[in-house]
């Protein structure tokens, strides 16, 4: 994947979406992102020049629109791989945020454009907290690599390494066997998929309950079991909230 750095832009996802050619994969990174977007329309706080804020854009090979959750898994696991190389043990908070214990170190926003029976382009916006030591927004639980390890990291080689890992991960999901293996690994590396009960909020009803994750389908649906009733609930993205 070729890497393009820009000093400042409102959103690397928007920048990547405007590029006419993403053959072979393109990564657009910026030192200052002025209007970064997160899941559910949230903003992403990033001190200029301290963190990795970038978007990778490519045309997926071998992945049908109904299999797109495997792309989300590959993008998230690539971040977990990168952090592991730096001694940071991270997990994937369904569907694709990255947590260390109960603290968020990375946010991911994935957008697909579909043409007919194919995914024409995928854009994965990624924000990794790297060298930022203080966070001033109302985000409840941010953490960074420097806060965890005491070490600062040069951003360019870190991004280059992520691009390498991502390319490898995307190659793995290009066939059914690889997608199945990636899905199994994703479930092992899921945050709070530990057999214990944790607090959840059902967004449709507003009810808060103690539940445990029992499964994640290939298509991304999350299954949670209610501790009190034993009832199992099935959620699509944005239908359930993990509570700290």
C-alpha cells in the first residue's frame, strides 16, 4: 500500500473517498485532522502530531458484500497485531474499537461502496493513540501507547508497519478458509468475550442488564445472554452499548 501524508485535512476518510485511483491500496495519513469522525457520528480527539490518524482505501478481493464483516475483523486484528509487537496487549471491542483492559486506544470507522454484487471500495479510518499523554474531551476512558509503555514512537515507521500487517490480513480473508480462521481469531481476541457477565444497555428498550457474550456470527451479529433470565439477544451494529 502506498502512503500519502498531508499536513492537515478535515477527515482522512473523506480525502480517501475523493481519490480516483486506489489500485493496490492507498493509506492517507495526516498530522492534524480537524473533523475526524468516529462511530455513531462521534468526533475523535487527537493532539496534532502525536497520534496516527489515517484512512486505508482499497478494492477488496474475494470478499462479497455479505461477507464484509471479515474486512472489519482484518482491520481491527491488524491493529491488535501492531500493538502486540510493541508489547501492548489489546482486545477488539465489538465491532471494531480497540481496548486495553477497559481503556480505548484505537477507534475504527469502516465505509464500503457497493456496486452490483461487489464491494467497489472500502475505506477504513483508523485513529491510534500513540504519543498523546493527556486527553481533554469527555471521552470516558482513553489511553495511549506512551501512557502504557512510557516510550514515544515515531509515527512514520509505525504506520508503514501497520500497512504491511493490514495487507497480510487482507490477503488472509481473500478465501473462505482464511475468513473462517480470521473469524475464530477475532472471537478469541474480543474484549469481554471471557465467559463472564458484564453490563450492557439495550438501545431499543433502554434497559440495562448483566449479560455475557456467547457468540458473534460470521455476518457480525452479536449474541448476548441475559444473566437473570437466560434469554439470548441478537444485536446488529449500534443496537447495544457496552457499559464500563
